[in-house]
C-alpha cells in the first residue's frame, strides 16, 4: 500500500509483468488487457478468485493457501442454503481428485425457488405513447409530411391546453 496525502492507495503487482503496478480498482481490466500481451505466459486462474493468477507450478500450493478458499468452503458446507444438494459438493470433490492441476474445477447447480412468475396477475405492458398523451410532455413530429406536421402541432396545442 502506498500513502499519498493521508490516504492509502492499494497497489497490486501484475502477474504477467512485475513492473506493472496497478490500482486494485483497475486490476481486473488490466488482467484482461495484459493477458493479450502475454499469450504464451504459463499463468493459470485460481478456481476461487478470478483475480488470482499464478504460475502453473505454484497452482496446487496456491489452492491450498488461497484466502478466497475460506468463502468457498463456507458455501460448500453450508446446509442451510435452499435447493442446494450434496451433488454440488460431491461433483467438486470428484473434479478435484481427477484433475490435480485444478484448471477445470467448475461446478454447476440449480437453486430451487418457490417463486412462480406464471402465478402473477396479468398486468398490461407499459405503453409510452399512452403515458405521453396524458402527461405534460412536449412531443415533436418526426418523419411526417408537412401537412401531417401542421395537423400534429394543432392537435398538440389543443392537448396541452386541456391538461
């Protein structure tokens, strides 16, 4: 962290080029751009945090010590989540045991919900023309012939006077 006039600035070093020093708020954008500049770099993405990029050789060590792993472990072992089955956790463990490099450690699951949008009452969709005709909004004639524009302006004058 750097300090400038009493405030702290959070600076992160780029995994592709150590001379790149980036603000934390711009780090994800930089990673995408810098990856294009270094396509042959042997850097892989952490399965717990996409901003963690490490060398392939260090991935197993990083996965075992990753600070973001704690939030995943809490999610994995939380039995109070509705609709979450143990198949999510077991599928992740299966992938972990099959792939020692963790490059493809992704899971997919569906959360069940009690909400059904088909049971909601029928409501007419929003009609902007109907709204504008009833409100104090100045409309302009677009794409009309000169005679149609004159008729439109007269109708607008009458509409606005009646509001």
